[in-house]
């Protein structure tokens, strides 16, 4: 995956000028000589030393102390975070893993983004690619970061043993202090760091027994709260360089259109405008500041060639999807004899669901700062996939990989938007810098309107489901047809995520349906629409969970069964689904009386190997207004590294999902996006946020992701509650546009 986009090895500090990585011993000695303290980490290298783990199988990765942990003479411990921090808590979560095995005091922990270097900081779930996504930060780093902490601890102990002339076995470490009870000697990490840097790293480290955890599973205050609350945190929008210019781009009014010609006379007359240049995605106006750049862009006269563009509206595209659904698609799953089972079923139910395009709308506008020189290129941005961004910068600049550096900064949200396979922000920034000859650093900024009207979207989808029931109401046949665009077609991820014509992201959650149904088929029509699409928080599960869990409720009603009991009977082979379903129902008081006017609905779904069930309590006004009053959530994500962060991510995911199902939609008219900003693309307001309870299932399983799995179940849980309240099914989203339709 992403072959050919190789990063050069660079130094640990993101804002410093990176250099080629020295050998391990050279690196440690250089760090000590410079007074930087001990640098310790983990690299996945073939044929390395054995890693032992107490009371558990040995991990596969060897320890190489060079990448993740820096202990300074002032006793601070800085962890290089390979996954971007855009609010989800990677700074705190990954640092917790290091601090646990290091036996550090939490007050001494610090975090910073690691540089772009896939040889050291690759996502272990993705292969040789550095990136954040798929709720994988903790899941792929759990053992790796613990090993980094354990390796650092071992070297500190060796340093103390040598300095004090005692056995390393007699030394203890607690809360950032190394001690030897027999001699009464002790030292801080910082005092030992320089000596530890000269130690030969251990060939084997032993990780803690989970029974001895002091930080994992406990409360640890976020490491980024202080800087963010005081306005000290640096995002790309905050980053400046001397002589920096600002650029905005005029992009085509419809997707797929191309530039025919432009007149920049009026634009160049705007005070502050320095350059107007054609770039691959449109016309860039460069100026001394953002206001001048936007005024210059408004003054442009542009002629676009729309003959190759997408000119259909949303209604026309959906009509085409429905026609496609009348024909068999490419088979994604086919268990048993589905046609025969339908033919012999006592009755057949059918439902159709329509899902609109959605935009990500992260709070911080998209942006990228580029400083291009004849022999170097530095990029500052909230890089979600540094390997892709680095590769794009190398290709466009024409420089060698080692001459290009990507510095990842904090980002104000993403929800998938910053993880593009074509590196749109970086590509534009480097293209503009190159077009002006690298005369000055350039920051390219997308306005809110730019992103909503010309960005990348959660695809529009159409689902048709059929279920055959026997005389006892059991499901004997199930068919699920999905129609929509592929997110990964024509991207570097296609080879890994498209198999036998099936984009895994289009059918996830549908072809993995956990219910015990003997005859089950899922097929897919992948459509050709020129609207650019991208993963959106929880990806395919954003539509498959809604369709399957809303339909299961319809079937349960037809069978005369309680929705919880009906699901549980079909989940005997999926105990983790069943456990969260039971827990959510219990904590929500399923079946108990509610205040007048309230109704409950439930849904359960697995995504990114985490299991989530949610119960929604809703009220419906006389005019059909839906108000979600309370949500009870149960989550099984394996070992709960930071329970508070897990709860925060469930709450955020529920709010994000509610926003989409209640009111969000991107619609096209003649190929043009009708929405432009938050007045007509209306995310959930704080006054609409429900009370939320989150319950975490205790688990010893390997930790899995929590950034996305809270989002999928909320839609069907609300839909099922609305039906309980009104007797009407909602099969077309968003609810505020389409209301209580269907029956």
C-alpha cells in the first residue's frame, strides 16, 4: 500500500531541521553530548531481540532505543507521538502506555508529534505507512509504546546500577525516581539520563502484568488541556514564518470541470495581492494576508470548461441508484441458499434507505504552510497521513525525499477529512510555492465555503433490504443490496481495500452482520459519480448500521418480539455484541415505564473491532420535531487505557452521529453544492445535545479503537425510538428534512 512514498529518516523534534538518522549508538551518544538526555524507543525491525511479557505470550517486535522517548536533564519525559492529535487524545493515550512501563510520574510527562518517517513511525496496521485512521492509534501502538517505556526503564536501571556499584535486580523505580534500598541511594530520571544513553539497550524487556497497572485503566489528565485552554497550542492556522504570504484558490463550480481561461487584471489591482497563478486545482491568489487574498479571488474573471463535470442533482443521482438496485450487484457475501429460502418463507419484508452526501466540517479550516527553497521543502500542517503528504511534496517539488520535511501540527478536528489519498492541502501548498518560485513561505487556506462546496464527502448511498421470516418469526433469508461510490477507487489504498470488485468500506457492517441467519447475501453496485468522496467518521458503518439495525427492529415487530430479546437470540455466537446489548438495555431500564411522551430505541453495532450498543430516549413534538433527550451507551473496546477519554470519544461520536442523522445533508442542484456554511449546513447545537451515560465493559482483550465506533449505532437507535413514539419509520436522512415518512 502506498508503494513508492518513502520517507527519509529525520530527527525527533518536529520543528527543528531534520537530519538523516545516524546509527543507534551514534544517535544516543550525540543526544547525551548535547545535553538532550536519553532517547529511547521501539522500531519494528526484522530479526531483532526477543520481547518477553509477564504472564502473556512474547510480543513479536524487538526494542531499538531510538525513536519514542526523550528524557531530559530537567526530568521531563517527552513522548514522540506518531499519530496526529486532533482532539481525540493521542497525546495522552500513547503517553500513558509509555509512562506505565517506565514507572514515570504523570506530572513529568510531555508529548509532541513525531516527524514524518514511516521507517520509524509507521502505523503497524497499515504496513510501511505513517498515518492515523480507522480508530487504530491505541490498537496498533499498545504493545509498541509499552515496550518503549519498558526499554527506557531498563536502561535507567542499568545506569543507576553502574553508578552505584549495585545489582540492577536490587533497584526499584516508582513515580520517576530510581532507588536502591540497600544503599539508600536514589536519583531522578533526568539525573541518570546522560549515563543511561551510553548503556547498551537490553535484548529483552519484560512488560508489567496488567494486575500491576498504575496508570492504564485509571484517570490521567490530558497532556494538551493546559496549552489549549490558555490559547498556547499551535495549530496550522496559528503557525507563521517571516515574510509569509497567504493563498486561496478559486476552484471549479462543479466537480470535474477544468480551467479554460482567466483574467486576473482586477485581482492584481487589489492592495496586497502579489501573485495570481494557475495550479492543478484552479487559480490561486497569493497576497500579504487572508483578506487581500479573498478579495483578489472575488475579483477574478474565470471561464470554466464544464463539459467534463458532474451536472446532475442529488435527486437525479438517487434515481439512478434506485434503478441500479433493480439489478444484481457484485457479490460481497453469499451464505446458504438465499433465493430458495425466500421462496419458502412464510412472509417477506422489504425496506429502502436513502443517505445523502455529508461533509466533515472540522472546526479548524483546512490549511497548510509551505516553505520551498532550492534545496529543501518544509511543510507544516495537521497531517493525518504524513507518508502520503510527504510523497506528494516530493513529487511536486522535484526534490529528493531527504530534502522534504513534513511537520505535523495539532489539528482542530478531521473526522477523516485530512486523510486524503491525494494530499490535497499539501499538494496545493507546494504547487503554489513552486509557482511563485519559492520566493516566500506560503500558507494556503480553505474557507468554510471552499470545503463545504468543493471538498470531499461521505458518499451518497441507497440500500434495499429484504428479509424472509418463517412461521415463528425467525429470519430464514436476508438480502442486502448497496448502491454508492467507492471511497478508495483511484487512490493509493485501492489495492488493499478493493478485492474482487468490492470496496470493503462500502459493505463493512453489512457483510459482517453478526446475526445468526442461515441464508444471507450482500451485493454492491459501485457507481460512477464525479463528486469526490472520502472516509467520514466510522466510514461504511455510518450507513450500514442504520439500515441493518432499523430493519432488524421492523422485523422484530413483525415477529411480535421485543427488539432486545430478538437480537439476543441471534447473537449466541457473538458474545461481545450480546454483552454490550445487555448492558445498555439494563442501564437504560429497558422495558420500564418512561415519562409521558418519551420512547426508547436500541441498536448494536461493531466497527473497528469495538462493540457498541446505544439506547436513545426521544420525544417528538406536535410538528414532528425530534428531540433526543438521553442516550445510554455501552462499549467494549478491550483494555480501557484511559476510561475518561473513552467516555469522551463515545460522547463525541454520539453527538457527531446525531448531527448527521437529524439535520445534515449536502445536496446538489445541477452539479452545484447548495450548502455553503453553518447557516445552511447545520451541525448539532449544544442545546440539542442529550444527556449521555457511557458504560465500559471490563475486558482483558487487546485494546481497540474508540474514535469512531460510537457514531454508527445512534442513528438507528433514534429511528427505532421515533417509531416507538409515533408508529412511523424514517428511511430517508436527514430526519429534519424528510420527517416522519414511511410506515
